[in-house]
C-alpha cells in the first residue's frame, strides 16, 4: 500500500529534526521525520476492537482501519468428511506394522476438513488537505507508548498543523483531533472506502456512514486451484457473510462542516474532532452473523452518541488512565554505559538501522520490550477475540495465512508475555476462545475420530474451526494433520492459574482440560514395545527422510506430541490435586504417563525429533518443535534430566540461529531456559535486524520493520510478543516452583532494573543488578504461601527467617510469605 502523498518523499528524506523535537521525544516513543510510504512504516493504534494504521501524510493522511471481529464466513459446518474415521485404522497399520510412510501420508490426507475463514480489513479513512504544493517543514510523527497516542505535526506557510489519534477502550471509540496554529486555517475533506462490498450514506450534516458485508467465504492466499472463485459473497447453502458498519462524525469548534456521499468537508475551522466507531453483526462463534447477527448499526450509533457527550479532555484522560493501569505495571531500564542520560537523536527507523550495523543502544532493546506489551494491550482486550497472526492490523483481503489463529505455535506465542509481564487481563480473550474451541473440538473428535473429549488441529479463527484443514484432501499433512493444538492451548489455562492462583478460574478451566485429556487417552495406542504413542503424528512443519531417502511427514510419536501430552497430563494431575477432585482420573493419568513414549537422544547428540533417528530434509528448519519441553514446557532442566537438557542445546547448535521472525523469538526463549544469556542476546540483536522487504525467506528472513513490527516476513506479530517474553525470561524464571532471579543475564546488560514482573505463585518481582550481578530484589506475595528464590549468589531476606542452601547451580533460599506483603532480597 503506497501513501498518496509520496511526492514529498525525497524532501522528507533530507529533513533534519529541530532541537525542540529531539528534546521532546522520550525513550518510549517511536518517532520519524517523514510520513510512511508503505504499510510497515505506518504506526499502529488499537483498543482490542478497533485497529488503525496511521501513515502520517501531509496532504493526504491515510488511516487503515480494522475491527477485531470482522471475518469472512460463519459457524463451522458439520459432517464435512463422514468417511474420515474409516481411514484411521488403515493409517495406524501402515505406520505401526508396515512402516510405509508414503501410504500413511496419502491416507492421512483423506482425513481433512475445510480451510479456516479469513480476517478482513474494515476500510480506509483518508484526510485530504490541499496546501497547493507548498513545502512542509518541521515534520514529525510519533507513537507514544506511555500514553498510546500517535501524533503527526508539520508546518506549512508558517502554520503548524497537528493530528492526534488514539483508540480508547472506554467507550470503544477512535478519536482524531486535528488542530491548526492559526484560527480558521483548517480546510480538508474526509473520504472513506472499503475493499469489501459497501455503501456510503449520510446522517445529518456531519456524519458519514459505511455499511458493508464481508464475504461468505475466502480461500487462504496460498490455496489457488484453477477455475475457482476464491472470494465468495453469497452462500446459498449456508450462512451469508458478516455485516459491518463504521461511522465518522466531525465536530468543529468553528468553521463549517458539510457532508455528502463523497465525504465530510471542513472549511475554515481551527479544531476538529473526528469520532470513528465500528461494529459488526458477529454474535458468537456458533451463530450466523447474517441471520442471527447483532444490530451493528445500533451499536455503532450508540458508540458515537455516547462519545460526543463528553469533552475531549475527559475522553483522553479516560483513555490514558485505562491504558496506563496496565502498561505502567512493568518498567525496564538498562543503564547506557556509553551515553548515560542522553536521548538518542535519530528517528526510530534510522536508529534501528544503526543498531543493525552494530550500534550499542540498550534503550532500543527496552523500547522493543515495551512495544510488545503495548501491542498486546492494543490488540487483545477482555470481551474481544484473541490477537491473531497480525494482532488486530491487516490490510489484505486474502491476508498471509488468512491472518487467523495458527495454533501449532503462533497463537500461543502471542500470549507468552501476558502473565510474566503482568498483563493477565489481556490473556482472557484467548482463555475464553479455548472454551469455545472445545465445543467445536468435541464435534471434530467425534466426527473425525470417534473419540471422546475435544481436539483442535493447527488452524482456527473466530468461528473456532477445529478440524484438520485442507479442503478435504488438498492440504499437506505436515501442517494440516497435527492433533495437539487443543492440548497445547490447555497449557495456557494452567499457566493462568499458576501465575494468579485463582482457584475459581481453575475450577472452570478444569473440565476443558479434562476433556482434552480424554481425547488424548483415546488417541494414544500401544506400539510393539508397549509404549503409548500417537499415530499418525507429525512434527510441525518439518519433514524427514525414510530408509529409501523419500521425504515424509507422517510418522509415530514425534517428540513434540509426547512432550505436549506429558505437559497436559502433569497439569491435569496438579489441577485435580489443587481442587481436591477427580482422584480416579488423576490416578489413571499417572499410570498412563509411565507408559508414554520417552525422549531419545539422536546420533548427533541432539534431542531426537521423531520416533526414530530419521535424517532431516531441512537441517536448518525454522520449526524446532521437539524442544517444546524446554520452552514453553517445563520438562527439561539442568538438574532433573541433564542429558536431555544438553541434547536440547545440541539441537539448537545444529539447527542454527536463522529462521523467520517468530522462529528467532522462540529461540531467544530456549536459550534463556538453557541459562545462556549471551546467546539469547545474540538472537535479540538478530530479531532487531532492520528490514524493509516483504519477501518470504524461511531460513534468514526474520527481522524488524521500520515501524518495529516483526518480519516473518511478511508481518506477523508473534515475533514481537516472543521477543518481549524472551527478554522477561532472561531476567526471571519460575517454571520449577522457584523464583530464579537473573537466570540468563547477558554481559551486554551490565547494569539495570526491572519492576513489576510476575512469577508463578502470584509473586510480583522487581530486580536491580550491577556489574552483571544481582544487587537487590523485591518479592511481593499477592497470595501468600511458601516462596523459594534461586540466585547465583548468597542472599538474605530482610525481616524473615529463611533457609538457604547451595545447590548444583546457585543458591536456593526459601521462606514463608504473607498475602500482600513485600520482601526485600539483598545480596549477602
């Protein structure tokens, strides 16, 4: 997407920033000295419902809009592959008796359902200001992460013009405030359009309405069979597409506002407020958005009418207070040993390029950390859907990978920072989605496998698709036929309890986890040695060579499968003990856990990925799924199973540091769990490599766009979230029932401070360090109970009788805590 005001691009490239602008920017701002000319230079705002990408043009400002529930399609169809269960025994015989992987692959394709639907763009809002080719000066645009407000300002003919944009969660409204430094100098038109089917209408003299409809079906961008219509608006056999409306209302302090179907026209004003509201007819994952949809028109109208009753000052204050009650929980600073106290004078894109070339810039790293938290707050709010592959920001009719929920890694990765960086409320959309997915997943378990419980595969979306995708046979089993999506998502239910100690939540989540466990018990079969294995099984999205050298994807008991199952069973056992229920089922899980196919070490010293030590077809593959037990699982540790812990390290050494953006993000977390902060830091620098291309390159394509979005490429937001989570994991770990302070601190972070991180057990942690060693920490107990702290040096806990001992790797100090009380941990 090119910005309409490109004609001044060369001029802006040579602009210098005035001293006032340099001094005004803080360490938590993205700022630029020219407008965006492409989408990955635009700045994102969002409130979990409305998303906007702001280009910051002078004569033509473009704000690309999204609404978080606007998807193609409708509720998941049933009985789409009634023959699927008949193939399962044939596949298992081919795998377990014949070892005919080619046959198993062919049969597995016959057990596929339909593709997911796609996340849709809402529309474009364009503000046209005609300056008659006058040359602007003092151009500046930014995104303030501390206030979640984007500003564009510039001067034309001696008059300063300013636009402020934010999306407020209170009232669910987007606000655009446009001002001029001279009375009556604002003359502009507001135009709008959508790539979807839509009609424009007018409400009074100052409000423009866009009513439209999403398609009934959109094929994934990677699925393009010939002689097929890939975007279908009318479904005569099922549910027609979702309706939507967005409204733009202009209120001027002075001047004149006139509206017609061409747009809103403002003349001779000094200050104008544009109120943008959006709504869809989405009424739940199981209701047709057309026949049983909500009244999107009434919803959007009410949002506008409520907002205009309040003065701008009240709206912005409510927005900032709401946002900061989440964002301000965590601070993170690294002392800049080279330029202490100085503000980096470079625009953010140039600063990122300098960092890519090797510049020392620790404040850029902490900015990236907080940007991930900003993006999560902006794209995932209670009451809305989870953040998808692109968070909430998408411009494509057929977005990459449908901008859906890819649950073989990417969706889970979106929420890795939620608990540890103190944003548990932002986790709620995913936790609610899992409950809905278990409903459709129960249908899939029964219809496809004649099994109890529920299952979900590698793709889903707002309709909670749970079947293996592939248009009933067109998908590659290496990604389509993967059966652990629901099991992995259940880890998020347990983790939310582990961090919050919310027993009420756990009691509600336990039945969902149990049903996933029941499916798994039905899915497991015995191999010739009496081990319980999964068959068929894949390791997303990697392939191996069989004994004939043929590439294969379907096998038995991949390491990822078995690690996820061990994790699910362990969490279920713990949950039933915490709740004091279901002893018989708990004992069944304990007995079955003993028979699960174990991990193995391959001939190169690596953790074996498949049932046998097969040769990989791509030794540098971006997925390293068999390390699930290292992170986000808790199966591997330096003390409990050092041989497998070291094999995991060997695996990463063999696989290398390359990959897409999200792959590099996962590797940061793995190296943190391996307690190697310097290697994790190397990957942070790789993740923060400047790129400005959308070309997909699976081995070394990862990086960061000018607007700090993660580059898969193209854009996927999961790398941002994984990067934030990885930095937190380097500073704090708690997966083994103890609080490990600074477990993977890199030498580059010589001195710093982090406040407000969360540890499992509902502890809030603040840490200070100096000369690459712990100085002091504060542990605030929000639930009370036993606290165990692991450090690299001996410590004392002020005012508490504590027991300390030397262990294999560091020192362990344990003490009892009271609810709501903070405890000071000092180095002896």
